C-alpha cells in the first residue's frame, strides 16, 4: 500500500464520519425523524441512497467471481436475489406501500390485518423476520469485508494470547470498520445514512469509471481474445451449460462442473419461479422498504424506485467488468495451475486484482469506493433493523408512553444489539457464497408465500400470515444450522444430505411449507374484520381476488372500481426486466470490447426506456 492510497482511504473515512455526525442533529426530533428522515428528504437523494445501499462489497466480490467463471450468463445469477423485484417495486408496489403512510413494514401489516389478536401476531412475526434478516445481512457483511480488507491491507492485526489466536486479522479488520460505521449510523439515523450514502455513491461511480478507463489503457483487445471464448460472451443458454473455457484453461471447466450450476436451465427456471413470487411479495422489511416509506408522497416513492434502477447497474458493472478483465488476463493463467481450485478462490479475485494489478492513486480511490459500498449497505441495515425492535415491539407492547429522547436512546441500544448478533453469526459462516445462498433462497423463501398472499387475496388473515411466516422462518433457520454444522453429521443421514443441497433448490420446499402454514392458519380461523379490509383496499387498492371487499365498498361508494391493472403491470414489469438486464450487460460488452453486442444492448436500453416513458413515467406523473 502506497502512502497516497492510504491517505485517500483515511480522508474518505474522516469525511464520512464528519458528514454523518454533522447532519445527526436532525435525527433528534423523534422516531419518525430518526428512522424516516421526517418524510422530508428529496426523492432523488433517497434513490441515490438506495442504490448506494445495494452496492455492497461482499456482493461485488461474489459477482466478480461468477462473471469471471461463467461469463455473460452470470448476470442471471443475480436473479437469485431476485434483483428484478426492484422493477416490480418501481411499477406498482412502491405506490401500494407508500399509500399506507406508516413507519415500518410490520406497522404496515396492522393496516392489512387489523389490531386484534391475529393482527398483532402477524405484526410481531414480521418484526422478528426483519430483525433476523438484518442480523443475517450483518453477518454477510462481516464475512465479506474482513476477507477483503485482510488481503488488501498490509498489517497483521490478529490478536494472540498465550500462543493462541483469539481473533484473526480478518475479524479484527471487520470489527474496526463495523464499529466506525455503527457509530455515525446510530448518531444520526436516516439523515446520516442518506447523507453519507450520497457521498459514498459518488465515490463508487468515480472508482468504477477509473477502473474501466484503466482497463482500456492497460489491457489490449488481443489479450482479452486470447482468454475468453465465444461461449463466455454468449448471453443465451441451453438446458446444460456448454464448455465456457478453452482446453488451455480446463481447470475452470472442471470448476463449473463441480459448482452445482451445470444444469443451468434448471437453475434459471427455479430463479424465475422464485423471483416472480418474491417480487410480488414486495421488498423485505429492510432498508429498501424504509426508503419507500421515507418519501414525501406516493408519486415520489415511484420516482425514487425508478431512479434506483437507473443509477445502480451501469456504474456497478463498469467496476465489476473492469476487475474481471484484469483478472482474466493476469490471474487466470496462475489460477489454472492450481489443482485444488475451488469456489472460494473466486471470492478473493477482487482483492487480489486491487492489491497487485491496480496502479497507485486509482487503488486508493477504488478501495475507498469499495469501503464506501460496504459502509453504505451496512449502515442501511443498522438503521432499518432497530426500527422494528423499538417502534414495533418495545414501544407498542412494553412502553407505549415515553419521550422521543427515550425512544432514540432505545434505538441506540437496539442497534448495538443487532450489530452484535450479526457479528456473532458471522463467525460461523462458511463463506460469502454460503451466506448469499442462505439469505436469498432459504431466509427470503420463508418470507415469500405469506407476503405474496397478503396483496392478492382478501380471505387471507392475520393467523394465516403468522403461521406462514413462522413455518418459513423455522425451515430457513434449520437449513442455516445444518449448513453451518454439516461437517459434524455422519455420512448418509438425512440431515447431512439436506445440508449438501444447494439452497436455491430448497426454495420450493420452504415455499411449500410456508404456503401450507398460510392456508391452514387462514382456514382454521375467522376472516379479518370487513371494516379493516375495506379500509385497506380503499387506501392501497391492489389487484387480485378482492371482489367481496370491493362490493362492500361499492354499497357506500357506487363509483368505486376494482383495480384491473394486473396484465398492464405485468407487461410493464417484463419490459422493465429487459431494461434492467440491458444495463447490466451493456458495460460488460464494452469492457470486453465486443462492440457489436454492446451496441445491441444499448439499442435495447434506449427502446425500453422510451417505452417505459409512455407506459410508466407518464402514468405516475398524474399520481
């Protein structure tokens, strides 16, 4: 590490702390100010903040690895999250969510199921889910940033006592970054989070452009052509993956065969199946939902969600593609000679490229950008998770009457507790990839069924929601425990065999169990009170099976009509997914110098943008 690079990183950290603390006074006005910015933050700042929060270092390291190995098809791995839930939010869900005018996702649940015993049960279970998912993501960040910083920074910070290592250098680095980020996040709430994330987004964009520019300067077309094959460039696929690498790089073909994604058609089919239900279920109760609820109006919620999609993918994939091209030329020949090559080697491509193949100055800015990516995403979860502990559990059930300052102090304590649990869980994670698959497939799989039904079916009630969520959470947690301790199980037992299954293929099981819990909980209990349903449907106005409720409203309001926009919204969502995909492959094609396909991607982007101007933007202008 050159002194210039270290200085750039130090200036960035100090600037972030200064900005976070400088705006923190605005957070002291109450819980709404602390967690939602008082609904007084501009939608484009919230969009920049939301995009910055999705630009995390662990995810970036993972995406660098899968693009390196699988080529252009790898962008479909992002459907594991699924990233196009942002398109569904943009097209219709942001409007539905913001109309409720509340503070958290679990508080929103009370507007759907009422405030009776069933409603309170559903309210509690979604708060628990929000806390569990926040803890899971903090573990994910803890694993990723520690691994990243250890390879990048030259100092060994491991703690040793009596000849035994108490904490590895990886864990010490992670703890230092987490403590700094937690400090300004707790100090300033949503105002500090948004202010610092806007700053961090700018740094990440500059870093992406610089890396892409350096790639064009340092790597020739001939060097790229010598490594990648036509199949690596090909975005289309058949049921089974074709040979991606030439015979010269057979080790990478063997790695693809052993990673569990050889049957690519089955994987994509499963991600589409999961993605559709997960996307209609809406954003999980985390920072994305918090940004929607923080906007000033329904119109600004939709604009913010659209802006998030527009600003996120091109700068992020400029950075990812630039790193991958350098890795293909500089690291692939070395890695190919490793007979024990594994998926874990892919996770350290990003820090290795930065450490040994990025010049002074650019390295410092890039490290500051990636550190910004970590800090922005981490701070978003640290702000969102405690909102459910304080507003939805502590304030509602334990201390309903207290001062704003009391609740803000309780939020500080809750933040430390969430971070502490996340760090503890991070010590038991096997890898970034394992945590990615558990969060996206198991944990979110338990969320999908109940939250899909809550929008579309009037008969679905609070007990159905509670048991659907509980069943999904239980199976997801069991899967994580099995995966963490699979080495202790004997070969041949059912538990060992389940722990060896890729998490994405467990999604139908988790979804099915959760769906069963939802139906049983609904049909064995009475429906939600009709007045609650009428209030919800009149306010939110989703499409789906709401005819009895609509008819009840029409008795008092004859002009009231059903929402029949399902096919229109789905058509817009399909166009949006194509639009989003074009923004991912566009920078990759230009970085690998495949200009004909790059211009095709650009044309697709422009055409879909024009279509969405008429089918989406013109529509929300009238909200």
